C-alpha cells in the first residue's frame, strides 16, 4: 500500500484529493462568520446612515430636491418631444400686434381688427370701411360689451349713452286734446 502522505493544515495535498470532514466544517464556519459580518455591516449601515431619513425635515428636503430634478429634466425634455419650446414657432416674437380698432367718424363707426407694429403709439389709423384716417384703438363698452371708438375717456358707446340719457329724462307730457277725444285718435 502507498503512503497517503502527511495530513493536516500544513500538508502539501492537492485539490484533487478528497477533503476530510474537518476541512468542510472549517470552510462552513468561515462562511458563517463572513455572512454574520455582512449582516452586521448591513444593519450598521441601515441604522447609522439610514437613520437620518427618519427626520421629517430631511425627508421633505429630499422630496423637494427630487421634484426639482424631475422638473428640470422635464423642462429640458419637453421641447425635444415635439411640444414647441424656445425654438418652436409658437414662441417666436412677431413684429406686429393685433388690436381692435373702430372708426370715430359719425357716419361710419366701423369696428375691425388691425395689425400694428409693436412700437406703435396710439393714434389715428386708416379705416377699413371708409378709408379715412379716423380709426382709433377701440374700447369695449361697459353696458353692451361691444367695441366702439372712444374719444375723451368715454366708457359707454353712443347707443348705451342715449339709452341712459332717455331713462333719466322725465317723460314728456302729451299735448293736444284732453278728455274723450284724446282716446279716439280721429
């Protein structure tokens, strides 16, 4: 029979030889110790480093920070998704503005929309209906909500002013025959 050689911790046995039960128990013991150390380290990390998350102010600040990151990411991504943005035509500045205009000429009083330059100073425009330079920026009537040519800070159109004036004037007394003949009409 051949001599199996020295056996023990300092032996020169190769891995191809069958390990004994003592070596397996030693490896299992080392694995248990390593696993226990990992569990202790994980518990320690959760207790020490995760304990600050139990403070309400810290959690609020963290949610605000997360919200800001999401908001900034969304603002930078939305234009790329085809929704317009700073480079889109919806945000492009124009050189003209659209206003409501009304002719102040008594025989015309047309109301229309006009394109004026952005640096336009309120003044007379050419009327689309009569062609005269008597159109001004229109004002919305407080009574009937229609646009009209306001001159001198008037807030009601001519029709509403006439109705208000007629309502405040006393009724005219009838002149003519009195008695039974007033009802006949002939």
